[in-house]
C-alpha cells in the first residue's frame, strides 16, 4: 500500500518497491496513476529499488487545490526523495512524468543519474486534443466522467486494439481517472496539460543521459518530433515503440522495460 509524503503540492502517494540499489523514480502519465506501471515494475525491480509517485489529484495523492506547474511537480518529487533519504536516482516518466523528469534533471542535475521520457511531448498541447480537453473540463467538474467523456478518454490514451483485447489495461486506465476529485482533476488538467508551456528549452539544458521513447501511433508527438529535440540535446537519443499511444507501460510493457534496462546498462558503463 502507498504511504503519503507532505510536499508543496499536498500529500503525494508514494509506493516503494524494494529491489537492488540504486533507486529509480517512476512518475506516471496524465489520466492514470502509479498502477499504470504494474507491468513494467515487475521487470525493473530486478535491477532497482523503485519509488512510484502518484501525481497530485491521482491515486493516493491529495487533490490539487490550486494552479501549479511542472517545475513544482519536480520540486515535490525531490521533497519525496528527501523524505526517503535518497540523494540520487534514475528517472523514468510516462507523459506527464517524463515532463516532470525533464524539469527535475534541470533543477538538480546531480541528483538525476539518467532520464527516460516515454511519450512526453516538449511542445504545448494544441489542435483538436487541446479543444477536446478544454471542452470536457466544465462537464467533468459538474458531472464527473460519464458516458461519452469516459469513452473519449479511453480512446485518447489507448489504441483501439488495446481497448478491444486488453480489459486489464482498460480497467487500470479507467480506475486512474474515474474517481478523481473533480475540482482537483480540473486544476491538474489546466496546470499540467492545457497551460503547460514549451519544454524545449528545458530539454536542451538536460545533462543526464536521456532517452525519449516515442510511439508511432500517437498524433502530434511521434519519433520524428522526439528526434528533432534529442538531436539538439547534449546526451540523448530517440527510441520508437510500435502500435502504442499514450500509456506505453501498459500497451507494450516488455518493450518499455527493455529500453529502460538498456539505457541503465549503457549509463552504468560510463
């Protein structure tokens, strides 16, 4: 069961899965919580002790009560690590978690040994994705995730194939958002999605060895867009996942775990 740790963004749910040292931090994508790592964590605990953090308004964390920033999420993550007596860690983030990892690697570069950012756009949200979320938020605040809104979220983060053949993945995603505090969810969505600025400049300042993992079934942030960023970074490269959308740790856990293990091995050889 997760414990909670007080931070500047409220008490955050934290689960520690014991494995060998060193430590890796895992922060999930938006709409889901730390349970979305269940399939990847099985493989990674053979190599690391894992610290799984629920972002504000999700999982065991308290609802967000104000507008906040990606940078504050990174500061809150360091407060979690401080509370656990952890000075340095590898960072693995999906979506929102990858963006928080970028901010963390810039804020305290000596504390982030390596970074894996999975499906984590550095560009602001735009186009239909932005319009759909902005239109849905007032309805979510009034009525929660009902009918078309629930189905729309699932279609936006999972491929049709996953929805059709993987009920466990659908359940994990659905459980991640369906019972969130409505007001807290709206604050989080506005703070970390709708109003998220460009992270391009921050990405270029990252010193830690980095891998951007991009799925080829996600519109607006695929391998080409990721490569355009990693080509300009100090020590970074892009890897491609096939047939996944936003929640790659559920849709292709084996490939994600393999890419993370490969990156850790390459980092440790330096």
